C-alpha cells in the first residue's frame, strides 16, 4: 500500500510475533484468558468521572482467536466501530451503546470500518467484489453498495457530517483525493500546485476535507516518508482547491498530513521529522533523528490567518518518539498516541501510549497520558486513542491482565 491507512497510526516498538499490525503487548507479559469478561469501571479525569467499557479480543467472535482488536471511530451516540485481526483474518465490528458488538460482513465478505458520519452511518472497505459499502445501523437493509470503479474511488479513509466521505482513487500514474456527498458522486480533490498525488483522510460537517499532497507518483512512498517534505498537509474547501497548511514560524519542520478536522476547520496531523533534545535516555544520531515525527494542530487566529504549531509531548518525552494526533472534536480536544524507546527512570514512557491534549486558560494545548488520568489496574495500559466525539467520548485500544481490548471512555 502506498499510503499508510489511518488505522495503522501507531506501532509499538516492543516485539510483535503475531504477524498482525496494530496494538501489541507491552514488554510486561500478561496471561491470556480463553473466556471473556465484560468490564466496567470508573476512572477520573481531573474533576470529571469517566466510565470505561472494555471489549476484549476474546469476546468478539471467540472461535476466531483474534490477536488484536482496535476501536477506530466513535459516533455522536457513543457507538464504536473498529476491527479485530489475527494472521488469517481482519474483521470489522460495530459496538452500539448497551449492546453486544457484531461483525460487519457484506455478501459473505469481511469489511473494515473507515469512518462514521454524523448520522451514524459506517463507511466500509470490504474484501469482496464490491469494495466500498455503507452500513446504516437499524435499517431494514443496512448495507448499501457504492458501485464505483477504483478509478472513481479506491478506498474510503474518513467520513463526517451528513453522508460526507473522503478517500482516494487510482490514476494512471498517481493517486488523487476523492470526496463524496449525499449525491454519492465522486468529486476529485486535486494535489497542491507542483504536486502529482493527493489523498483525503478526514472531512467535517461542512464537507471541508483534509489530507495530504505529494510530488511522488504511485511508484513512490506517500505522505509519511522519512525524508522531509515528501508529503504536504492540505485542506480542500467547497471549491475543491487544495490549500497548503502553512509551516510554523520557526520552519524547523513542516506539516505532512492532516488526520482529523473539526467543524471550525481546525486540523491535526503529523509533521516532518523533528530532531529530539539530548537527554540521558537518547543520544541523537543522523539515522535516529529521521524517525522523530511529531503531531501538529493548525487553526485560524483572531484576524483570520491560519497558524500551525506543534503539539507538545508529555513531559520528559523529547527523544526518539513518534507522536501522532488522530482526531479533534469541536471543543478542540485532541487525541492521539506516542511510540518510543524505553527510558530508564521515566515511568510510563515506553512503547505506545494514548495521549489527550486539552487547551489551558491561555489557549495552549497541554498533553496528558490517558492512563495517568485514569484509575486502572496495576500494569494496565491504554495504547491508542483513535477518535473523540463532541461529548468527549474516546475510543482506542489497551491491554490488561485479561488481554488486549478496545475501549469506550465516556464522561
């Protein structure tokens, strides 16, 4: 695949022998149960109480012996979609509030969720002859096929608003972004000037899309290559023209790809490599520096000009670390994750960890490890935070002594 699909946002550096991408166990070894237990507990975020629901890997289609499970998207009602996988199979699920999850299968073909719009419709990528399918929970005939060729729509990567979805299509020598609305007609989202490829990853309630533009063709890497400026973050308004997300004032890095956008057109995503600071945990080298991509947020200031700033890492995390911002809600709360090397003496900063950024009184985004804001079991880890809705509900993946789980965190 030429473009890293958004469901592979963070990869743990801890050994993964399962052959399955996505969340992996930490270096701590947990016993794996052959049965599942519904788990609900109360966690605290400053002055707010949260309820966490865990969907264990062994509770979804237990006969499949899935090894990984991830919550990818959460809609306005709190319903979660994601996937579970082993070395032979990757199957999407829909997990409504107050009910058991069920598999997403269209005409016998396994499907993976790519996004949820504002009405709760789930946009799927299926393994059968029909690739792009819309799932409407509760409908008499819940599956609706989008009968489009790969030159019209190769894959859906995001959804939002009322029936908006975005993705990319295959050209003869390039990729190009695509946006569909209620008419289900694909509209091209072209690359920025002097570029040859584009891909759209997220879309908001107004149909404003966000993603990346690149000068590379389909024969090269796209969007998140380790060399600076192979991808350039862009947004597309109603006119369909690509507008580059501006570089920060210090120009030490550039925004490479947008991953999330809210109704105010505030976007978040990943940067080009940023050299880490020297500290006892990490001594930079030319080879290691190229892997330290960070997260950014871009917004319009009071005079209407767009600004771009790096989202800060958690305290003590300025070393060989990849930080990704995956989603932003209308309250400007941002979720994502970090992945980095072990650091002796700095607790909770090895492997993949979920992060929440919130604005302080001055409007600056401050990061917290999600697990530090929760009362969790000893050794329990929240690895990923992949989506946040406007009520502050979050979904992602974690691990405890019962195994790997997808979670729904509710204020």
